[in-house]
C-alpha cells in the first residue's frame, strides 16, 4: 500500500535549478520564430534588436524575481508572490490561467513540435498523417505521439523528483552543447557567408513585398508609419517572448530546492543569461548562413533546418530534427515537473481539487501531475494550442508586470521582512521592465487586438470560479 508524504524533499541544487530554467526556456521556438520576426521587421539590425530586447526583459524580470524567491521560498512560486503582494483572488486568476492555458497549452505545443520533427524520419508519425475521425474531430498520428510523450514524462516525474532531475540534466546539457556546436559550425563550415550582404540592411526597417521574388522593399517609417514599426516590433516579440518564456518554472519547485533563498535567485540569473546569449548568437549565425529572403521565408518557417542544410548539405535536415526532438523532450520535462507544484499549492489554499494538494510516497504531487497531463492531452487533440499561445503572450507579460510591481508593494507593506537577495538595480531596472512590458501590452492592444482579448477572457473566467471555490469551502466548513 502506497504511503502519502506530508512535505517535499529538498533534493535539487543550483546546477539542477539552472538546468530547469534553461531547459524549460529552450523548446522549438528558437528554431522557427526568427522567420516571422524577419518578415515583420525586414532587416538584420531589427532582428537582433528584437532578441536583445526580449533577452533584456527576461533577465531583468529574472533578477527581480530573485528578491521574491528569497522572501517566499515555497512551492508555487509566482502564485505565492501574487497572493502575498495582492490577495488570494489575484493569485487564483494567475493559477487558473496557468492551469487552463499557459502551462498546459505550452506542454501541448512543445509535444506536437516533437512529433512534427519526428516525422522527418518517420512520416507516418507526423501531424499530417490522418488516422481517424471522432465526432467531427480529425485525429492525426502526430497528436497521439505528443500525448504519448506527455504521458511518459508525467509518469517518470510521478516516480520522484530525482528521475525528473536526471532527464532534465541530460537533455538540457545535450541541447546546450548541440546549439553551441551549431552556432560555431554556422560560422566555420558554411560555404557561402551572407553576413555582409544582410548587414547592409542595417536598421532600416523594411516590409516584405508580395512580388514573385519575395524580396524586401524599404518601409517609410516616418510619422504615422513610425508607430507601425513599433507595432511590428511588438508583433515580432510575441514569438521571441514565447521562445524565452517558462524561465520562472524554477520558482514553482522551491520546496524541493536546497537552500532555496540563495539557489533560486542564482539559477534564475544563470539560466536566463545562458539562454539569452545562445539565442542572440543563434540569430547571428542565421544571418551568416542565410540570405535575408531565405531567413524570412524558409519552408514552414523552419529557419534552423534551412541554415543546417547550408552548413551540412547532406544531413542538415535530420540533424536539426534530432536536435529539436532532444530540445522539446527536455523542455516538456521541465514544464511538467514544475507546473504541477502550482496546482498543489492552490489546492492547499482550498482553491483547487483537494486531492491535488497531496503528495505520493515519492514526495511528488502525483494527482496534480496527472490532471495537468489530461488537460495538456486535450489541447494536443484540439489543434488550437498555436493560436492560444499567441493570445496568451499578452497575459503572460501582464502577470510578470503585476508580479514585479509586487516588489514595490511588498517593500512598502513589509519593509522589515527578510530579503536574502534584493532585486538588482532596484528601483530602476524593475521599473524599466514594467514600462517595457506595459509598452509591449499596449502595442498589442492597438495593433494586434486578436492577441489580447481572448487571453483576458480566459483570465476573467477565473473570477466566478474563485467565488464558487470560496463558497464551496465555506459550505464544507459549516458541515464539519
């Protein structure tokens, strides 16, 4: 008979935390989204600026979260920070959005990306191989592969945090080394360099022509058109922010970190710094290996495949397919491991199914893992995760802004609280992130409203759910 445990076991060190940050961030985005960024901005300079802006925002946010992680070294991370700075309703709205879409749809998207690149070697396992139709819903073999990966990783993580840690370390180390190698080879082995040609575009924003040659023409970015450039940058950053997201996952597992007051803040900084450097270098490599038109318009937006085929003409496609499979497998392991800890903490607060707030004999929230698996699998079958992720970039950044504002609130509410680590550059860097994040959200509201209101609707659906949960708790208390 299995025996439930009452608390998490601290078994993860600084290296493990850094691997969770880096591994959760690097999925499939860096191999794909640069094509859309190039189409939106049309120049080498602005492509790199978009990635630098995203990297700066991510690093600034991570350094700011260090203070909160030191103050509240508990499982649940950002959910706990929002509860302490604001109120339980604000925390629930984040936790609900996290469960409904943010984490589960990301797990689905990363799983389907795995199957998409597996299809390079086994076409019958891809996302275009129709198996059958159920009640008007087409089921593709790639969706079932994605679900199988999610179930496998959920099972492994239900066996204990050490098993999940091993997979995270192996797969994250492998993809970091492989990405580093690809960047180096992209400069050393490529037969024809397009570096000088691409950098002739400088920082002159351009629009993609609709002509037969698919080339670029200079855009007129004065007056009203100047605002259009800001809209193009905000639209571009939807992809780069998604590619750089999930860095905060390590905060959710604070209960399993050794010396969490020190190690969470450090792992946030080290992990985001490593990934930011690799992302910028990868895009510099793309600019060396590919002409700008090909960077903007590769088949199915697979920029890394196009670059690899110029570096390794005979086996570039297979090489990138294997790299992305390794990358997405490790990424999903980190997402699955960390996400369940948020629902566990919500259940402990009486705001989720009671069973979710229990640990199994391996000291992990098994029921939380499997309910997360169920929702992620449903998103895999729906095929709607891509649109959802576009729609929630706005919400994700909005919650980051609110959490960082929470630092200012807590400095005023609890001036004497223990702060083993203080936000770097306070108040200027946190304030700068708030301004940059607000500008990003505002530009999306103006230029891409379809990316904003669906996410807000999902968040607001949590309001009645919160009061239903509160009412249910009061009723249960009266009956006891």
